[in-house]
């Protein structure tokens, strides 16, 4: 893991001093750089400006109880996209579920299709009640795919399907949060694939407990201009996901997004919700990759 984290840093240092360094000197420099980085991770303390979370699905090969303990040790306060059967496990370690889900919440089959409404409303009411009983504030939802549907009809249908649920959720102090996803690479046909569409839906619903999950990776692919978009639409956003683009891997300098600047912009809006890491780690040390992402985002 450390080799991946420091590759560019090491190459830069070596190139600056290659003319005067012997092979022994180079070996010593490499060891020094890697040990320094390792120690900085081990001694890392979160600043408190960003509330850190992480998406469980990226680390499915690590047992949840062990993963939760590791998260707690590195200053992560919550875990995203957990099902009801998993909530007790993380609560024992003092963490919370920052975004609830369940098996029925399918990206392609959402609230833009009238035929889904009855079943989704029944299923979501059950999940919302369970979330409220665990003091979980956010439940994820999806627009569904277009399947030839125009944008306006999609919004009208989503309003019809979501309004009764939002009234119920509001009585239990729960938010329904629709995720913005890219339809260019990962989710062809998905309707809520631009911030403007999500904001238009939020305005049409006019419910304080309907919000957007702004996935930075997905919206970089679809529209770019991430910081300006966040500044102009932050009132409709209550959750963020990370991911390096291209590839949805680590958020370090191997990809195009400047996460330190993005986190500062998010913080400057007065954001109090969670930022969840949702990149697929490529390092052998997956927890080390996660720790690196947390440190990058901890302004």
C-alpha cells in the first residue's frame, strides 16, 4: 500500500537528487519516505471539520465487525449503505449507519415508474420505521431508469410516488435521499443523472426531508464543475460520496479530482452531514487505502 501511496512523491524526490545520490542513498531515502508516510497515517487525528463515513460494499471481503473496529480506530464515525441486519453490529462499536438501504432498493427500478409505486411505498415504509427506531436519519432511494421516458414525466411520477412516503418519513424524523449517478459509464439509462434534474425534483416535492446524495465521482463524469455546482446547490444536498475519476479507485493524485479543494468547498457551505468514501481500493492494504482517503478529505 505504501508503495502506491508514495510513488509520485518518491519519484519526484529521486529525480531532484539523482545526480548526487548513490544507490545506498536512494534505498535509504525510499525507506525514510515510506516510514514517514506510515507514521503519519498511524498518528492521524481527524480535525472534526468533516464527518467521515465509508461505503460498506467497497470492503465486503472484510468481516463487518473487524471492518467497523478498523473504521473507529481511524476516526470514521459511520458506515454507509447498510441493511437492517447489519446495524446492530456497527452500533456496538459506537458507529452509526449514515445511509440505510435494503435489498429492494434497486437503482434501475425507482419512483419514476408508476407501476413501482405501490410496492416501493410498502417496502420503504417498513425500512423508514426500522431506521427511525435506530435513530438513522437517511434512507437512500433512486429515480430508476428512463426506459424512453422524458424528464418532465419522470419528475411528475417521482413526486406522486415519493410524496406520501416523505410525509410518513417526516413524522419519524427520517430523510429520503436520492442518489445522483452517472448514466455515461456505470448506470446507462439512469434518470437522476444530473444535479439540475435532482434539484428540479426537490423543488417540485418541496419537502424538507427530501435531499440529494451528490456523488462526486458520478457527477464529475456527467457534468464536471463540481465545486461551483456544490456551492450553488448545497441546500438540496445532505450527503456526499467520493471516488477517483477515471476508474473509481483511490482519490489521491493518480486521478483528476482535487479532493482537498472539494472538501474545503463543502465545509464552507456549512455542511454538517457525512462524506462517505466510495472508491474501490487497488492497494494490497485496503484499510491503508481507506485511511489515505480519510486523511485527504480531512481538511
